[in-house]
C-alpha cells in the first residue's frame, strides 16, 4: 500500500458520509463525482447503482477523521492505514 493524502473537500465529504453512509447524497457535483470515483479506487467506497456507499474501511477512516477533528488536507501514513484496516 501507500500513504494516503486527502484534500480538504475529500476530508469533508468522508466525514459527512460517515453519518449516512452514502457518499455525497443523491445530487453530486462533477467534483464530488470525481472524489467518489477516487474513493472507490482507494477502497473507501463502492458503487451501488447511482449511489456510492462507504466500505467498512472507509467508515473506519471517516470516523477517525471525525474523532481527530480533521480539517483541511490530511496525510495518513501507511502504518496508520494498516492499523485502521486491521492489518
């Protein structure tokens, strides 16, 4: 694996999604659509029809961001990600 850098908008979208599990709601902007595709590529979300839902790994990461009070750009080291994944 590799380190993960999340930009401010990505952090906000993950934290918002942790409450409902659906990434970005039903009406996503083009930018949110691109972020959702990125989340899927990283294994943080999965597509279900037109919806994107957080995976269990994505939910754990989102809840960590909330608990840490993360805002702005966040850089997570591979070792931190391994702990969240349970590796």
